[in-house]
C-alpha cells in the first residue's frame, strides 16, 4: 500500500475519532456538574505533562536552585499570573530556561 494512502487513511481515522463524540454528544444534555468538572481536564492534563519535567529533570526530585527548569518555570508562572499573556509567558519561560542552562 502506498505511503500516501496510509497517511490519508490515518487522517480519516483520526478525524472520525474526533468527530464521533461531537455528533453523539450534541443529542445528549450533559449535566451541569459534569460540564463544570470537564472544565478542569485541560489543566489536569497540562499539569501532568509539565510538572514531572520541571520537578524531575534527571529522573529524581530536584527542588534545588541548580534546577534551571524549576527556576524558569517559576518565572514563567509569575509572568502568567501578572500578565495573563500566553505568548509572553512562553517567551519569558523559554528565554529564562536557555539562559539558566547556559549559566548553571
């Protein structure tokens, strides 16, 4: 089977898997409690991805000032809290990480 057919087929499968819940759930009234709980899913998933990388950069818990990721993450959190600007938060966090990795 040619590669482009495999890519096309997998794209259709991915699209169908994302579209199916939308089609099925538009006919169902989701209770208010469930909708409120679902608002926290992106935050929980993002936290599960980010915190292990920040707190355990070498596979072991590192809360020292020598942990560049922890320091850069703290600075990024401060910028996010003060500005509410996603792009500025990413730029400051990445810039701080690169500088701290060069220094430490």
